[in-house]
C-alpha cells in the first residue's frame, strides 16, 4: 500500500448569476461553463468567491497560471485576479467573516445539515441536504452582496477589503486639510532602521490562560467584556504626534512624551503566575527561560527588547528584573485629531442605534465592522514585499532590501495626500489596551483567574469582582466626561442610546453573564456551557482554526 497523501477534490460547485443559480460536479465543467459565460457577457464583470485564497488553488489548476493575472498579498493568496474579462474578488476579505457569520448578520443563516465526516466525490449521489447546503451558501453571498451594492451604488465601487470603507471616509474627511497631511507625514519613519524599530514594537492583543485553572472544569465562571476597546483607546488616549528621535537623557516624562526603548533585561522573573512578555519579541537571548504559552515566566540570563513606555510600565508591574537602556527614542504627544475622534464616535453611535433592531442586522454588523476597521487602518504595514508567480507556476517573494524600503518611505513622504493616519498610532492602540487589561488582571487573585483575551476577562467567583469592575467603569466615565469638556465634544456621543433608550458608554466593562461550566486549555482553546434566552443550556467550543460547525461532532 502506497503512502497516503492528503488531497481534496471538488464534488459540487455552485454559481449565481443575478438570481439564477447554476451547479456542476467537476471543475472541468465549471471552466467550460465560465468560459461560455465570459464569451456571452463580453464586457468586464466581477466574480466573487468566499475565501478566494483557498478556492484559487483549485481554480488555477483548470484556468492555468499563464491565463491568470493576479495581485498577491503573499504566496498563493491573491487579493484579486483577472481571468479573461472577469475580475475575481474575495468576500471573506470584504466581510472578514465566515459564511456562517455573514449569514447570521444578514438574517439568512447557513445550514448545518451537512455531515462533515461523509466523503463525497464528483461521482457520489448527493443527498438533498447536501444540495440545499450548497445552495444556501450562494444565497448568503448574493443577499449579502446586494446590501453592499445598495450602499456603494454599484458593484465596481465596493472596496476589496473590510478596511476599504473607513479608508475612503478618512480620505474624504481630510481631503483639503493640508496641515493634517503635513502632520501625519512628519510621523512617517525616516528610513528602514526607524521603520524596523517601530515594527519591532508592534504587538497585538494579549491572550493567556490562568496557570492555576488551566485544564480544570470550572463551575459558574463569569465573563466581562470591554465595549469597543480599541475605538475607546483611539478617542481617549494621547498618541505620538511627531517622528521618534534619538534621546540622550536618562530622565523620562511619560505625561508629555512618548518613548521607544531598546533595553537589555537581566534575571527577569514574573512576580506571580500572570506573565505578559512574549517570547517572540525577545532578542539576543543569552541564558535559559521558562515560558507559559509563549509568555515569559522566568529568564536566567539576559535578553533584549524594543518596546514602548506603555509596555515598559506594564512589565515593571508584573516582573522583577535589572534593566539597562541601550537606545531611547522620544516623540511629542497629543490627542488624535478631533475630526477623526468624532468620526469614530459617530460610527460607535450608528452601531449602537442599530443594535438588536429586527431587519437591520446587516447594517448593524457593517457598522460594527467599519468601527473596528479604524484600528486596522492604523496598523497596516507601510512597506510590502512583492509576491511573484512565474510562468512555471512557482511563487517567490521578493523581500525588499534596506535601500528599497528607504525608497518606499521616501515616496510616502513625498506624496503627502496619501498619509491620513500615523503608523505609530496602531502600535499604541494595542499597547494601551494590553495595559488596561493587565491592570484589571493584576487586581484578580491568580487562583481566580481563568482566561483573558484582548478585551475580555473570565474569572471564578465573578460576584466577588463585580465591585472592582464597577469602580473601573466609574473611573472611565469620569475620565471621559473630563475629556469631553476639554475637547468640546457632547458627552452623549460617548454614550449613545440603543432603540430601547439604554445608554452604552464606550470603553466600559460589561458583564456578559455566567457560564454553567467551562474549561480553558490555552490561548484560543476553551469550551463552555451557557444558558440561552429560553433557559436551555448550550455547549460552545472555541478553538483557533476550527469552524463552529465542528461543535456538533
């Protein structure tokens, strides 16, 4: 018996043209159908696929690499490509949602009747539930895309990715504001060294499991989530308002300036079981370390890091160490431009007003996604490597050297009208939220800490910590009132009402209820039972990379 090689084959394809739906069993049939469609239409048209990166691997086999003109974000991952007179785009990139999530948002839920363990081939006789499952998928896409066409006027105006809408809005917001463009251009890194330094400082949200409760079945844990955490940080915090320049002083003023440090840590040890230094950001390691899920518990020896003053203050709270400063960069500090702040607050208000209104689920979710995309714009890389597909079907990535990075940065500084948001802003948004999250975690007993992910905390004995979260919410409310007065913004914009007249203050910690039981195994790996609105206990599984449809199996 030969060695088994993993593979996949198409057993059904479905295609919707306007409201007509077409089906076939092999990709060769699909190519014949699509070639005929291209000949009939003649004019350019757009074809949408959900998760184009995945389907592309099959399509290139029947279309032929030489017949495809693609724009690739990385090897085998086209953002879009052209075949004949059709431009292919990805609805997953557009919505940042699975089909199941997208269907739920627009009120046309994906079917769960398909048995994922059943093996089908192009010659298999398909049961009706498999055909219905396939048909529902393209119905979801068709209905969802109709909403986008309605919003943007026609299909050609729909952006390629989810961040396209806020990018267009921000561009319009600052269309004639040359002073804003000059200010943002001043924050563009001067060269590849400065850009790499900023890249080294960037970290996403922090995720960890409480060591003392990992792998245990916890009864009645509680969950607290922060309302629009990243948008809150954008409207409420100061950010670098100039480029970072080398500093030669050993005294720091964290109230007036922002800092980037290149430091050496020696003999670093976590004060409790809560740890937050990511091993992926440790450089020039000399010694031995112990880690919990990629976070440093203890290091006997030395290592180096690039980090902001926000992260440094956080690490001082959770670790004991000796530190020496190798390099320090400093930038001026100010609140974000008020036009951008009011834009974020408007998106937050629009989302809140639409929440739980029957028939407007799609508008609500698009508003929520646009709000969250404001952060995504700020942390988008300034320079991208080139991905090339040659005539033999081989991908290669052309990594830009230092001179090419410098040339790209010079283009950004020259074309000031393209600079709407500062890259350093994206670095600080996540740094602030990590600090806020860990500040709350530091006040929870390690024996009660179950799990934390970016903007949520799950604890044992939640009643014991209700007062803690209430007190923090009072502080947030007071700070936002002062900020509103200082900036001349109506405070009600920070706490818009939903359709029932309930106010939702941005950035507060909300009690998401009690789980009946839960088990936390690690980052993005946990399961829980929770009562639904009817009082029935439902089981939920969260595992990174595993679709929710797998819960039943």
